[in-house]
C-alpha cells in the first residue's frame, strides 16, 4: 500500500516535471521569437530614424534654398530698375 502510494506520487511528480519541461521549452521558443520580433523592430526604428534624418536634411536644404531666393528677390526689389 505504501509502496504503491509512493509510486503514484513519483508518477505524478514525473508528469509535473514533464509538464514543466514542456512549459520551459515553449517559453524558450517564445523568448527566441520575441527576440526576433524585437530585432526586427529595432531595425525598423533605425530605418525610420534614417528616413527622418534624410527628411530633416531635405527640409534644411529647402529652407536654405528659400532663404537664398528671398535674398535674391529682396536684392532685385532694392536695386533700381534699369
């Protein structure tokens, strides 16, 4: 009776351990998947940051161009018409 009881307890413990092992395996796979997702997100963010940098440079270039155009127009207005 006692030996059978111990055997049942051991069997239950083994089942629990197998279940935990399966759970850890799933967690490991999930963590790897999440790591991949995070890596992709980081790459996307770097790409977006690069895109924003290009946009900022373009806007600065346009601003400079407009400033130059304004200066030329002012100069033409100020100079007497020939």
